C-alpha cells in the first residue's frame, strides 16, 4: 500500500530535519552490521559460517591464522614485500596445504579482495605493474616512516575496533 503525502513547501525542511538523523543512524547501523559480517568473512567468496570452525589448529608458529578473512591473510603475506596474485595463492597453499583442492576458490577470493581493496589511495593494498607486465601488490603505507603493523595486529581490517573508535568520538 503506497501512501502519498503532500508537504507544503514551507514545511519540507522541517520534515527533512526531523527524519534525516534517523535515516543517518539507520545507515550507520547497516554499515556496522556489514563491517562485522565482513570481519567474520561472510562476504568472502565461497565462505560459509561453518568454515570458521573447520580447523582447531588454526594459528601457525609464524603467527598466520587460518581463520583470518582473506584481506587479513593477504596483509600478513604482504608484510614481507610485494607479491603477485599467483605468489600469494602459492604462499596460502603452502600455509594451508589441506586446501589444495580449493585452489580455484582461493584464486577467486584473493583476486576479488585485491581488486576491491587496491583501487583508492586509502585502500590497504596498492597495485603496480612490473616490467613483466604482472600486477604486484603491496601494503599501502601512508608514508615510508609509518611503522609496520605487528603480525598479531588485526586492526587494519577490524570492524569492531572501528566501531569502538567511532562510538568514542561521538
């Protein structure tokens, strides 16, 4: 059922002022939920909720965590320097050999994350084309003096930390 309201021109701004804060709050809540779901990995290609519980020994000796979302896995691997997509996939499979039969899913997931998170200057990854015409990805650091994140630091992709920071500012 559609409802049409005729608002006099003199009242339009008052109606906008009344509903705009509620609209903005609803958008923030949707964005917060999307960030949490993204942090949990539910937007990664082929990931299901049960995948997060599939392996008890998920943290390796080098600090790599098999339960990380794709973006965090890529960040961890790029801390050592620039890599191509195929090099990233190879390293993931070296760390998670039990997923060798999922190679095409891993390639698709890594490619999707790199494509979506290396477009803008503010994205966490940057892409350059090397002399062999290959895309090489690295961490996008704001300045050369900026310290590297520690291997146990997940804040780069931590929606919960972002939400806490935005709530403390308000």
